[in-house]
């Protein structure tokens, strides 16, 4: 069970990092062909951040439930 929780936490953090990279990427890629592609994917970036936060919250809730037992 602990490895499953760890995977959920790792996935959540990874989603947050990927989402942040997509959202912040256009600031660093100005003037390149990648800029338009990354700038157009801002909804995907926000989705990844929200999904990552949700996974982290689920992991924290599961840990709280397991410590009560």
C-alpha cells in the first residue's frame, strides 16, 4: 500500500512540474517555432497542474486515513 501512495504522490508532483513547464515555457521560448506550439497548449498546462494538485491531495487524505487506524 505504501508504494501505491508513493506512486500517487510522485505522479502528482510530476504533473505539477509538467504543467508548470508548459505554462512557463513560452516566457523562455520567445521568437522560436516552439513558442506558438507551447503557448497554444496553456489549457493542457492548467489541466496538468490541477490534476497534479488533486493527486497530491488524494495522497495526503489517504495518508491521514491510514494514520487514524
